[in-house]
C-alpha cells in the first residue's frame, strides 16, 4: 500500500483532490495487466464518488487515465500510465489491498467522513507499525495526502478530536510525526497495545 500511495503522489499533480486520489487508488489497485479497470457503481456509491464527473475529469486532465463513459452500471476505465502496472505485488494481492483501503484498520473513519479525512486515515494506517507509537515524516505524510503540512496538521487534529487517534505530535526539529491509537483499536492484529496515555501537544 505504501508503494502504491508513493507512486500516486509522484504520478498525480500535487493539487489533485483527496476524492480523486482515493478514486485513482482503487483504479490502480484493481487494474489488469493491460491497464483496464472495471468499477461497479455500488463500489463508487459506497465511497460517495458515484456521479462525480469532476473527479474523472481531474484524472483525465492529468493524463493519468482516459475519460470513461459514466453511464454504464459497470464503468470501464483505461489507465494511461504504464508505470502503474509495474507496482508490486501481484494482482490478487493488489485486489486485497483495494478492499483494505476501503476500511483501513485500525484507523476506521465513518463512511460519511470527508474524503480528505479518509485519505489521511488511510495513509496513517499504511504507516502504522507494531510499536506503541507510530511515526513518519511530515513531508511524507503531506505529500501522500496531497496537502500542505498545515492542512495535514489540521486533519490530524480532527482525527484526534473524533477519537480515531489518541494523540499526535509533530517534532519540528526532525520533522517526524508520531501518533498513538486508542486502546480498543490497538487490540487489532495490525496494531500494538499502547502504554498509559501520553500528554502530547497537538
């Protein structure tokens, strides 16, 4: 997942919206060996992306895919960037990753949450380790989310305010962002148990 997020951060323009990035991620993970993708409208509806023509136009304008016909129940999409097919691992593993990206445990956000918040939670989940505290560089986090560091900090504040994160901290000397998961989420096999709550500045 990290590899695919990194690829998309490089392949798409920096100003690409969070919703378009989530759509591109599903396309990239579900593409066959010829760059063809079939997306059922049920999937798009569950992501709150059905009928969002402007998102397809964003991705088409960047030259990443060919503008599809949005009328059929199952959209057929053709990706134009051959580099997407070189992303490892194989197709079956990528399909599993596509499903996980819809519900990126242990950082689960409500399906009605804004796409910017959902993308931030997904990127954090992809960088969540087996340690008590999880970390990555602010520059990496902001680049993968397509936001400025200031916007990313605001979204981290919102994840903490809603209880999805227990706390987070930005070390400005090292540019490292650290975060901690709630105790109930840490019981997930994808996360470790946190120690006693730490008082961090947010």
